[in-house]
C-alpha cells in the first residue's frame, strides 16, 4: 500500500499564518511600549540632573550621553520578572546580591567620564552589562571585568546577542584592573570600594578620568571623580552621595 505524501490543509495554514501575524503584532506593540517608557525615563533623568546641579555642576546631560541612554534597551538587561519595571528610574536586582544601577546614576557616571569617540574605557563590575553597553555607544572599546562568574557569562552572551562587538568581558577581580589593554582614557567602577584601588589609578591614562563610589559597604558612599592630569598628578572631587553594592575580591 503506497504511503501518502504529508500535506497541510488550507485552514491549518491560515491558522499558522494568523498566529505568526499575532506574534509579530504583539512584539511590535511591546517595542512601541518600551520606546515610550524609555522616552519618559530620559525626561525624568534630565529633571534629576537639573535638581542635582548644585552638587554635580551639570544641570543637563549632553546630547551624546542621552542618545546613548536612548539607544540601549534596558529591558534586555533585567531579569524577566522585572521587565515591567525596566524603565523606572531606580536600581533593580539582577541576582547574586547585585543590582543594575539607577538610570540617572548611569547617565551621571557616563557624563562625568567625558567619553569621546576613539576612547578606550575600563569598567569594573559588569553586572548585567548595561553600563558597558551605554559606554559602547560612545567609545571605541570597553573592557569590563566581573568577579561573579554567572554574571560575567550571562552579560557576555547578552551583549553579543544585542550586537555589541566593541565590548570585551573578563571574569576576574576588578580591583587589579586589566593592564593588558591599558592605559585607559576612562575607568568606571560600579561597586563601592573602601578606598580607590592603586592599580586602577596606575592604569588610567594621563588626562583621563575615573568615576568610583567610595565608602563603607551598605552605607551611604561618595561618588568620586578622579582626574589625572598630563603630568600624572591626581586630584579627586566628591560629586554626590550614593549607595552601591560593595566591591568584592579586593585585597
């Protein structure tokens, strides 16, 4: 008895086509919703900048920094359970006792770095990869270090999936930096250190800047802007009180 050729009926094909169209419409609706939420967040960040101008000296963040904040889809950097809160202006847990930073703070730290095309940046504390992605919109290369292996692995996979080819992730102790690719035009530390790590100061290029929260764990810390002049002299300025998770692994 001959076998019949498999076939799909016209009604079945119509159902598949309708399901595919529905999925596409839902995805487009979600992206439109996220776009609207992101625009509202950017306006809130600029309002926060104006309100903190007396402390930061920056009443408005630059168009380049805000463009980078607009370009990065924060909803891809938070756990699935937090997607609905991705564009709220607050930190969110990402597991392993770590958080994705408040968007205003990400924008402020990026602004303080004065990132330019052609710059090479070092980040200590990759976390979800969000800050690295924002920097990658502005500079040539970002080298980022994460001490928690699962976070380093997931961030690297996420950034590759999103198409970032100028971000390089390493699992390790960020206290010691990543000297192979230094010196750096800028260094950002996304966890609070008890003091500024000397290896990071050494890896900062003359004329470069470092932004780092300094203070006791689980207490209010100070966001510090460190500048190294062309002669290698270092000055520090306290910018704003902040609260970050502690830098781990330092000696």
